[in-house]
């Protein structure tokens, strides 16, 4: 049933995300033209137009990440906390499946957005400075990087990439759950639900930042990782860094996950 929920979620969210991705790629082509012909533009109108395209491209790259975040919030609120919740909670699915379908789909779109932005920037760089020699140098640099990682770090390089992906997934999931927990608390009241959700979110952010800052002041984290690096090497310190941050993301996510599920099960107050 989780797969069906995710399929429905992807179908609904793709109506927003796919046009956004197409817009980014379209602006990438325009930006590549701007980069390629910027110096040769002699007209003031063309210069102004180039500046506007560059600004629009920069705004679009930031906007896609904002859209992912807003869509994540909107889907949770509309599907589970407002009128649609009457239908969603009558389905033969558990609260856990409803929440995980939201989290997984949001994380997939977040990763897709990072790939689109990275590919867009690469597209601008390659098309904007389209030169056979430049392309050959980029290809050679990439091959040298892969060869260096293979020879120097071997399996560790692949592990770092995998660990990074896992860390990003659970960090973003923990952030989603913080929003979900704040909304679940805010919408459990009868009045001013949106305002209360924002206040709870600010409170959660303050508490998590305060705990994190207190921990960093109490524990000499730099000395900890430095001692690992001196004793076991650089890659051991990198793996330890990823593991420590993953533990923090898992703890934070678990707390907000329990809060969200309990509020939806026991204090649900659909509009």
C-alpha cells in the first residue's frame, strides 16, 4: 500500500516539479547564450537583457529548492490536516505509511532538484564556453579525479559518496519531520492553527540549535576528529564525521517522527 501512496504522491507533485525543471533547463540554455556572447554584446538593450536573464537564472536555481520545501509542507497539510484528511485516514493504511510516503517522495524530489541544478550549471559552463579544447580539458580533469580517487582511496571514495547520500536523505527527512511535528501540534488546536504551527516550528528550531551549540561548546569536537585523523588517517576521520552527523539526524528525526505519529493518532483535529 505504501507503493500506491507514493505513486499517487509522485503523480500529484510532478505537476509542479516537472514544469519547474523544464523552466530551469530553458533558462540554462538562455544563460549559456548570455555567457557565450556577453563580451561581444554591443547594444545596451542586449546588456540589460543579459543581466535580466542572469538574474532570472539565479533566482530559478534558488526557487526550485524553495518549491520542494513549500510543496512538502503543502502536501502534508492539505492531505492529512485539512478536508482531504477525512478521506486519507479512512484508507486501509497506517499513519506510518502516510507519513513515510510524504517523506520519501519529498526526499526523491530534493535529490532530483540537486541533480537538475548541478546539471544545469554544467550545461551553462559547457555550452557557454563551447570549445573543443575546453571540453577535452574538463574530460581529462574528470578522468584524473576518478583515477586519483581509485588509486588513493579505492573503496573509501565510493563509501564516502554513499555515506553522503545517506546523510543527505536522513537530514532532509529529519527536517521534514520537524515541519510535520510543528504542523501536527499547531493543527491540534481549534483556532490560529497556522500561526501556532509557525510558533512551534520556531521553538523546535531554537531548541535544536541550542542543544547543538551547547554540545559543541561542551565537547571539543575538533580535537575528537583530529585525534581520529592522527591515529587512523584522514578517511577514518571523514567516516566518523559522516557517522556522527547521521546519528544526530536519526535522533532528531526519531523524536519528531514519534511526535508526529502520536499527534495524528490521538490529537487529530481536521479542519
